[in-house]
C-alpha cells in the first residue's frame, strides 16, 4: 500500500493515507472530484482520496501493516540454492554411474553364476582355485592333473563362459 508524507513549509511533515473511492462514494459523501487521484494499492492502480492525519494517527495506522510486512518477509525469505541444498535429503546422482551399465553388469554376473553352477565338479574346482590366485601347477597337484592339462581345461571353460556371455554384451 502506498502511503505518502508531504512536507509543509514549517518543516513539519503532514501524513496522508489513501482511501479508495468509487463513483458512488464520491457522490454519496460529497467528495470533490478534484481531490481524487490515482495511486497503487498493492499491485493495482486505484482511485483514492488522500486523508490527512497527525503523526500519531499515521503511525498507529501503519504499525500493524509494517508488522505484517515484516512477518511475511521472515516467513518467505528469498530462496537460496545453498539453503535448498542443505534442507534437501536428496543427493546429486554420481555422474560416473551409468544405470544401464550397472544393470547389465548385474545380469551378466547372475548369468556367470548360472554357467559356473552348470560346470562339471572338476572344472568348478579349477575355476575356484584359479580365482584365488593358485598357480596351474598347484591346481594340478590338488586335483591330480598335470599343469598342461589344467591349462587346457581352464582355457576351454573360459571360452565356454565367454561365449555364453557374448549375448549380453
């Protein structure tokens, strides 16, 4: 609401508040049409008559309006990105993460486990020991085969697993 104060010649401020008027109120109350001015009340231009007040009346009229404005400013502070980030429980997605790749990896791992379960017991033993960094000679001694026999069998199993997983790449 736009309120004005006009300065008089003796440096004493005269205070005014706007009172909205319509054609009917001008006629009914005998308001001089020359006293009617256009001013903004809120966001809309309105026809008003400026009512003179004493300083005490002016402050008594305005304090509740100022108090309400201050209350709204405290309740609706301007949004800041920092504040929004702090109040949000969500975290930004990892840019290195690719959901599709993660899902495909999970599917391939599941398929690999199925394929390993279908292997013969001796091949599973070879692959298990190989995955735990045992040498081919150690694996051969554990299962009763030569190192060269373990090598051939290991390559055969790896080729079989690789061919099975090609469909998912």
